[in-house]
C-alpha cells in the first residue's frame, strides 16, 4: 500500500467582512490607569460618553485605549 498526497496552492485574500451576515464592528474604550473597560457598542459615541463619565468619577485618569473589534474574512478565488 502506498501513500499519495495532492497539494493544491491557492492565493488567499484577507479583507474586512462586509457580507450581510457579518458580525458588527464594535467599539469600546479602556482606561489605561485602572484597566476598566466600557461595554462594547456598535455606536462609537457610547464609548466616548463612557470615557467622559469615567473622567468625571476619576479626575486623575487621563489616558485611554480604543478597542475596535472588526470582523474579517479570508477567501480564495477558484
């Protein structure tokens, strides 16, 4: 009995997923001082409002990180 292998080379492409069934892009902000994070939202203004509220509660917290979760898809052309 012999082993046989078939190798097929394909050129793959990676791009943001804009298909109708793609997951939504979400935005969140994280305080760089205490690590607290806003809830993810499809509306960026919700995370901006969270930062302003967090600043009001913690006046010495001035630095934040933006967290973007964007769906991507890989595909190949036949």
